[in-house]
């Protein structure tokens, strides 16, 4: 029992210090290969992994100081998203199902959207602007409360 505990502790400590790296190289026939370490005698390139998360927990809402109060007639909900984000898809389905006009900016497809997302101090997607509120994640009840009051 003691040996198992020590072994488990050693494994846990080892995994804490490990990190994943991804390398790619092209072989003689032109095929691209990926590996977790550079390949000897190949021109391997290290691939940088993006560090943007999808917000899966409860939405974090903050009041923005630099936006005007309320929604103007022309102003829509603004959502910074990514195609791979499940929470973004859920928010988008909700907006469409409830005929809520919104403008979506994919931070992976647009450099301008990525810069705006960073200026807003976005740490994960979706980042949703509702009037003078900024919501990191998506909370349907909070959204309804603030959107319906601003219309």
C-alpha cells in the first residue's frame, strides 16, 4: 500500500512538470506529420498553441465604464466568439430562437476582432456586450434581465 502511494505521488509530481509541445515537418513526398518532439534529420517547426479558452463556468459580468447607458435602436448585441466554442454556439442559437439581433465577431478569423477582444480584456469566448455590461460566458437569465430592460 505504501509503495502504491509513493508511486502515485511520483506520477502526480511528474505530470505537474510536463507540458505539451507540438512539432510539424514535411516528408520527402510532401505529407505533413506532427509529433510531440522534434524529428532528427527533418526540418521540424514548433507549433504555437493558442491560449484562448471557452468559458464553461458561470458567466462573469462587469459594468463597462466607457459605454453609454442602454441600447440605442441601431445598437445590437455584440458577441466575440470562435467557431470551435460550444458555449458560443449555444448563445447564438438562443439569440436566433428569440429573434434577438446581434453582431458576431470571430476572433480566430479576424485580426480586428482579435484586437478588439484583447482591448476588452477578453480571456475566453464568448465575450458578449449588452448595453453597458460585458459578459464573459453566457448566462441566459442575466442576459434576459438586462437585455429586456434595455429595449
